[in-house]
C-alpha cells in the first residue's frame, strides 16, 4: 500500500482540536483525517491524550464536567461540536467499545436490543439481534442462551457482546479504546480477527498500547506524543507499514523500538 | 518457623520474638473487646425482650361482680341462652336509663346474639382483674402467687392470661384494661405510615436523582446538600412543631378535608392522619434522600458510559440503568425511614394524635392514634393492669416492625439485578 492509494474519502476529520481538563491543556492542535472503512490505530506513550482524542469523536468527553473542547470535528460535512448538534444523535453514528467489557446487567438479547430500542427501532428485533450477534462472531456461542444474563459470559465473550450491541444501532464509525487489553491472548486474537471483518462495513479507530497489535491490525497509524507541559500532540500519521518500517520522525522510531513508552 | 532462621534474618530487630508475641497479645485483647461489645448488645436485647414478655403473660386474679353461674336461666348457662333471655337478664340488672341509651344506640333486634352476650358479660358479670403477676412469678413462684391471691382476693378465681391475644388485636380502646385492644392504634399507625411513604418516597428519590445525575457543582447546590445532611439530625420534636404550625394550622383547610368537602365529623380541624403522615414524611425525607444518593453514587460509572455510548439520553440512562442498579440501596433507605417513622411519638403528640379514641380511622381526614402513643398512654395510667397491656402492645409493635422490614427486604432481594 503506498501513499497514492489513500482514497479521498474520509469518514471523520479533526481540525485544530484542543481539549482542556479545567486549565490543563491535554490535547494540542490535532489535525487528523480518518479514512473510510479502514482501521486507524492511535498509539503513543501513557498520558499523551490518546483516549481523550478518541472520546472526542463521539463527544463522550462532555460527561466529564471539567472537560472543554475547542476546534472542529467534521462528520459528513458537519461540525459535530456545533451548538445546534445533539451529542445523543452523534453517538448513534459513532459507537464505542470500552477497555473493560461492560455489558448491561440484562439478558444477552436485551443487551443487544436495548440500544436499538431507545433509538426508536421498530422493525423485527429478533432479526436485528441475530444479525448483530453474527456480526460480532458471537451468535453460535450464545444462540441457545439468549435470555441468560450478559455478565455470565467470559471476558472475551462479553467484549464481543459489547461489540454486538454497538453495531446493532448501525453506526458508521466504531471507536475502540484498548478493546483487548483486559483479555487473554486467545480472546485478543479473536477480537483482532473481528476488527478486520468489521472494517469491511465500518470505519474503526482503535487506541492501543500494544504496538504489535497496531502493526497486525491497522491500515493507518497515528503516533501521539507528549509535548511541553504534558500536552498531547500528533507527532506522525501515515500508513501503518510506513510508520513501522520507515518512520519519518526520530521520536516515532524511538517509541516503536521501545526506547521509551 | 525455625527460630534460627528468624534470628538470622531479623537479627537487626532486637527481641523480635518477644515483640511478635506482644503484637499478637494486643490483637487478642482487641478481639476480646469486640466480642464483649457484641455480647453486651445481645444481652441488652435479650433482657429487653424478656422484660416485655414477662409483663405480657401471667396469672391474674379475676373477680366477678355477679358470677355467671348465678345468671343461668333454668339451668342453662348464659353462653347458650337465646337473645330474649339475655335481654331479660340485662333489663333485670341494669338501670332503666342505661337500657334506654343502649336501645337508642342500636335496637336489640339489630344486635347479634354475640353482641348481647358480650354486653351481659361486660355489664352484668363484670369480671374485674384485681391483681396480676409476672410470667416469671407465674412459672417459678406459683405458691407465692396462690398465697397472695388467697390473702387479698379470696373470692376471686386464678386464671392464666395471655394479655396478647387475637381479641387484643381487633378490639378498640376501652377504659377498662381487661377489655382494651390495639385495633385503633394499629390502624392509625398503618394509615400514617402509608401516607408518610407515599409522600416522602417519590420526593426523596426524585431529589436524590436530581442531586446526583443532573445538578452541577455550584455553591448553591453545595449549600442545598449541606442543608439536607443537617436536617437528618434535627430532633424529631422540632418536626412536630413544624407540622403543627404548617399542616395543622396554616394548611387546615387542606388537612381537615374542608377543601374537598370531606370533613370528618369527629374532628373539624387539622389534627388528622394526613397531618401526621406529612409531618413524619418531612422527618424521614432527609434520610431517604441521603440513602438514595449513596445508592446512586455506588452505581459504577462504566454502566453510564456504556449507556451514553449507545446514544441514550440522560433520562434513559437514569431510568433504564442507574435506578434499577441502585434500587436495592434505595429500598434499604426506605426500610430505615419506615422503621424510624413507625416508632416516632413526640412529633405526633405535638401534631395532635388522640390518646383515647375508640373508632377506626375512616379517611385521611379523621382523628387518629398510633401504637407508640397508645403504649405511652397506657404506661402512664395508674392501674397496674395497663402495664400488662402496654407490654402486649409493645410486642405487637415489634412484630409489625419486623413484618414490614421483612417484606421490604424480600422486595429488595427480588428486584436486585446486580447478580
């Protein structure tokens, strides 16, 4: 894959993004283009604002009272931070999977159905649930126990259940915040396979501490780093292959070779 | 552990063994203190219960004004007589004026045979309890009981009486301790509690939801929170005075039912069940709010994040996830509030609970009394026998409390979705 193959279609774009926690500038002047139906990995040392940037894409930072976002994020030509835009609506288009699997304490069926229900879905719920569970590679394992509590599943299964409920509301973008870091290696591999399958229909942005995972799974990689006064900046962004074999900046090379982390 | 190894590794700590033993000894001493305090609590509870049971059962010396055998007509005992014969006995032994009054209240034809028999027993036979003995004496000092009975009341008969009986529960108040029951008080308590919970539970939980999920951290909100915390510690009599001023006096048209045209004929003022319920509702409101807040705070944030991530509104998140998850804790708060409210006496005295009424409360706007007030009133009377029925009423109150608590705990367990 070379630079000329980057298609002109971006799913979502961040322009001059600055995010504050109170007076502290956590993320500084980020410009980031996310390619449609590709997997973009966000890597970088601890505390450089990776999760904060990820949460900016579906306005989840607003749940933290002291967080303040400046700049724009453009989705389908519209700035999602414009005052007339409802964050609730954005989160239907941009779904999220969290680091520690957090299924609802409801049945497996209700876990998948609930999101669609509250968003006003009125079609055949059984079909939607089956379709979503198949899309998350979980259907075969749970089809006979749909009314069992979601918390009775193993960690890897719970995470796939969380993915199933996310795709049940048919978003176009899925954000994943270290989705496999709380799972064992076999479950991790399953999640990575799943990510490649999902990328055919969804745009995926994944934050990961695991560089090998980023190299295995993603098409594009954004390397974030700490600048002065611990503000996070976007140091380098390119095709994954380029970042890991021939990075432009020294800091990128130092990070991926493990000289700091 | 091999002593040599210890000495080798810890040779820098002088007298390690001795210090180790002293640390264990100190731990054991504290363990004894904790055990002793638990034990003391249990002992206190057992003594309390034994004391109550002691007064609620025992031998009594009963003297009849006219023995029932003397009233038998043609050898037939009064229990088997027809109404006509029973009415005849009444007319023979009671004054004309009393007969006229009884008839004008309810004519003989409308009274059942059992009612007339009860009249004969209470008004003609007139069994009077002349003396009572505690359960302890009745079981262990029976000869002393017999001796005292023969000395003081030779004409009386000795009966083992359980002051707590089915009759006791369904009989209304009476000036005679033998015939008094807690029916009015139980109903009054239940009515009052119902109004208290109906008023304070939705308000309290709503306030807690607002404070935890919607309110931002402003100086005003912090002031409100501090005030609520402080109100939980205000003495209950002050709530009584508040209830008197606001519900009984200022809101009299509302609490007496005048606005609804439902004024109770027995009391045309604000000293009604609804005033009592509202006063107690204010009293337990801070408790419910604080407990509900704690329960909501304990809901893991990951659950909220998952819900918001699905594109749910704040209300949907609260209603579908936060509240069900917090429900066990919220219900616990309600149980505590209920237990507190049932036992409150002082504020209800101020609000105007009656100490002597004989009819059941028929609406929120009627006069009322409650179990604790009844108990207090009976323990203050001079006759000893009132102490016995006070003990029986205490047992009723404890059973009522335990039942309500058990129901609430069952409900809490059933709706707990945590596991």
